C-alpha cells in the first residue's frame, strides 16, 4: 500500500529581519499581532503553501490561540492590506498565501519527487521545476487531481470554458439580485454607499462579484436592523474604513437590540405612519424593520 503523499512541512524558515509590513502589524497590534502572523505561518506551512480562511477556520484558529475572533480577523485584514498575504487570491478563493510563502515552500520541497500545486493559487513560475505537478481547481474549495493540460486544450474546450464562465457570472449576478431584494430602497442606498467605500479600500478599486455575493450571504445570518446599523456605523467612521467587511461582521455578531435602540442619531426624526422613528430615519430603518429587534 502506497504511503500518502505529504504536502505540508515539518518546519519553516523565519527571516531574521522582518519586512516593513510585519513591523507595521506589530506597531498596530503589539506582540499579539506578531504572534498571530507566526501562528498563521505555522498553519500555512503545515498545510503546504496556503491556508483556507473561511468562517470555520477563523473560529477554530481563534479558539486554538485563545484570542478574540474579532481581533484575529482584524489583524488578518491588516496583513492582507499590507501585502503579507495576497489580496486577490484571498478575495477570489478565500485563501492566505503570498509569493514569499510559495518560494519558501518550493525551496523546502525541492527533494520531493512529486509536489502538487494548484494553478489558480500560483503566484510564482514553476515551469522549470520538474517535480511540480500543476493541477486545476474545480471550484473555490475543492482542487481537482486532473493534470494541467492547457497546452493540449482544443478550441471547443476553450469555447465551453467561456460559456461556463459566462453562466457562472450570470448565476452570481442573479443570486446577488435575489439577496438584495430583501432590503428596501433606502436600505439599498446605504448598502451602495458601503460598497463604494469598500472599493476605495481595494488597490484596484474593484470588488469581484463573487466577493460581493459572499458578503450578502454573510448578512443573511443577521436581522436587517443589525446589518444596516453596522453599515451605517462603518460609513460614518472613516477611521474604520481600512478594517473593511470584517469590522461590520463583528458589529453584527455582537450588537444588541438595546445598543441599536440607544445608537447614535444618524439622521433627523421623521414620521412613519404617524409614529416617530427617531434615529433610525438616517439609517434607513423603518418600524417594520425594527420588529426583528
């Protein structure tokens, strides 16, 4: 019986002199920030050269290191912001990796006979490495074991791929539209303003539809009142804009109905069906919205 193929490392090299990005994290978050980076490196190299960073991993990782999940996700967001982890691959595939991590991994595995690396996750050129078996990813979660055969692709396969990509894009847009229908016109304006700010925090000024869909899906876990409240707090506090979506998720998880009721007055009072809705006027909440509190 063949031994299972090993993908992770038993140990990894730690640079004696850290780059500015790591120093910034330590300056912003102290030794806790530095410790989180090292712990994440451990998880990444234990897996290979990337680490999935979905809600499940966030919960388990925070539990293992005994640090509040909100703080952990904030530190990771800052790591992505400053380039410790690649932003594009995180947004598209929800993974933590970088060019430096992948180069270290290649150096550590040069004696292995067969090393599998996912094409869509690659940030480096591995064409000169004979022991690297480039595989494709069937979706954002499950890498397939099909050998990369781009050089043998026929014209019909290219056409089929384009059709599939177009259909997936249409499906994503439809899902976003359906999830957005949950919100009123006024609430949608708040959401649009929120996404405008998020785009500004991205280097390329864009957000992939797949990322927007994930954000809407995360909001489905909370009452509308919590979602809009969190977005309005974020919008009205520019100092938190670089914290991006995880900052709002933290508010949605932790805010109470009483805290929302006593929240900041974001707008002038107005009448709704003859009743005063007070501070909720500016947020976009109506009396109907507040029934879930």
